[in-house]
C-alpha cells in the first residue's frame, strides 16, 4: 500500500516560507517551527523535516534531493519489473526446451 502525502505541496511550501520569514521575529528557527506547526496542523518535527529537505533541495545543506529520491524509486521499480520479466522468460524457455525434448523424433 502506497503511503500518500497528508499535506499538499502548496501547504508544505507555505509553511516553509512562513518559518523562513519569521525566524528573526521569533529569535530562532526552533521557536518559529514551534509557533507555526500548530497553525498548519502538523507536528513540529514534521515541519522541521520539510525545512531540512527544502534546504537540501536548494543546495544549502548536504543530502539526497527530492528529485534524486524519486529517480531512485523509479529505477528500483524498473529493476523489479525487469527481474519479473526475466523470470517469466527463463521459465518459458525451460518449458519449451522440455517440450522439444519430449516430442517424438521425426522419421
């Protein structure tokens, strides 16, 4: 079962902007997160995670970008499908090879 995003991208982006714009007025990023998270309806650690990922995506922090994560997921799905196709072909090949051996010789 696929895990879906509870919050739309627009909400996440707005929350990140709100935190970034209010860091100075709150005195720290932590205080801004603690203040804004309840207004958005999410837990502070969730908002902090969104901010960290946004910093990674913007190149301000080291880590794996959202685009590269999506690309890896896509490639993993392709590998899984190709392995399944290879297994089907291997079984079909064995089946037809056995059928050829079981056939009576031509005279």
